[in-house]
């Protein structure tokens, strides 16, 4: 039985997102919050998902390498 690295990464992403989502819902249980895991260019994926689902708010994390990226995040800067 072969398991691809892509399958492992997808599964780990979903596990991490579900843990984060459950933690957030404990504190904000009245909000309709959904997580999405996808592969590819983050800027394109975020815009496509937000448009397709008519999303009101997208929350992004940051772990940038420069001061600008650390404050705003490189993906955030590309989305603005």
C-alpha cells in the first residue's frame, strides 16, 4: 500500500484545522465558522473560496521572514 506525501500533508492539515476550529468554537459558539484546506497558491485559493462561498471574513496567520511580512504576512499583503 502506497501513501503519498501529499495525502499525509492533507490529512495533517485537516487535523490541525479541526483542532483550531474546535478551540475557536468553544469561545465563539454563536458564529458560523468553517475551515478549508486546499493545495496550491494561497492568494488564488483564498480569493476563489471567498468569492465562491460569499465569505464575510477571512482570518490569516503570519510567520513572515521580514518585518513587513511578520506584521502583515506576505499572503495578506498580496490579498490587499
